[in-house]
C-alpha cells in the first residue's frame, strides 16, 4: 500500500513551485498518494520561506496549534 502525502505551502510562488516539484518526485519515485487530510498522512511536508517573516510565522503558529 502506498503512503499518503500531505503538503502545506506558505510563501511565494517559488515555494508553490518547489512544493509541486517535491510532490512529483514523491509520487513517481515512492508511489505515494496525495491527501487533503493531514491526520491521515504518512508524510507531512511543510514548505515555507525564511526570507519572508510572515510565512515563517504561519508555520510556527501551525506547529504550535498541533495541526495542519
């Protein structure tokens, strides 16, 4: 059974592009499936930009709340 992947992206268009590339790599090389539900995911990928402070703050808030 293939694992499930959840991706949450914060930041600019480049972050969206990078998340899409990571999704493609994991789907093709590891046979993973994408899910919209973080609770059922086997792999959580949180992609943010450390240059843009607002995006980074959103990730810390997300981690502090215990959920995606």
